[in-house]
C-alpha cells in the first residue's frame, strides 16, 4: 500500500479557505455548501442506524463535520446526543448557522478542535462518523503516515470499547481500510455505495464501512 501524493486537500490552509468562502456564501445567499460524497452518503448512514435500532440518545461524534449537514440529517431523524468537531473555525460557524436556521441547535453540540491534537472529550462516544476526514489526513504533505497513526490513536481515545466507527472514503478500498484500522477495529458491515464499470470490470468509487472497536 503506497502513500498518496501530497495535496493541498490535506492542509488546514486549504480547508480554512474553503469554509471561509462557504460561510460567506451562506451569509449572503443561504446556501449550505457542498455535501461531500453527495446526499446518498448521509442517507446510507441514517439508514444503517435505523436498521440497527440505534437509540436516539446514543452519543455520536462527527469527525471533521464541515457544514454539519450529516448531523442535521441525524437530528431530523430523531437523534439528540450529537457532537461535531472541525479544526476550521469558519466550518463550525457555518454549521452553527445552519443548525440555527433548521431549529436544531439544541440537539447538536459543535466545537472547534483538531482531532489529531486538541480534541479531548470528557467521555467516550458510542459512535464515530467520518466522511472524508481520514482521506484528507492521508493527503497531508507533511508526514501523512504519522498523522494516520495519530488519527487511529485519537479514535481509540474517543470511542468506547465496542463503539462503532462509520467511515466513508474515496481514497481507500475496503482491504486498505482494514489494513489501516484492523489492529484496533474489526469490520461489522459494509454499506452499499454506487458502482462503476470500466473495461469489463466493476468497482466502487466510494467505500463505506462500519467498524467495531475491539474491547
């Protein structure tokens, strides 16, 4: 398994600029901004949680929440113990504005925090969500391998033993994610994602897995 080429997508400066722009667009026009991996990526997470009869008070943290739209969808589905973190202050400001607009501020706690460094939850969570954040970490131009290890260490501090981790990735295949997380986590489900066909072969452009933290 090879590292990816360094990219601006792995830098805080890039995401600060993205969310500074998206916050202004929301303030000017009411546009919530881009939903990473599309609305289907949110639907499949909500559908899995519904199918598993996850209680509405289950503690859930969205790692790299961005505009917070995944948490908004969960809140609309009845979940009330939701936390979103992001290291971009404008992303959290945007998410707060959207939650206020949707009347969901009481269900969603948002905070500026770097998951690899400054995030220190008072209690561990039942479920962690990641929709593209591990991908971004993997593209960091500076020591991405070290940062991937930091990510997994932080994830273990954040989730309860037997807690679930739902990750959506466009950079990593199922086998590669297993190689990354397999020492501390085991796969319990693979969520359906769109397929593509090329040259007589078919595959997935996005991988979505549910891991369970080993006790």
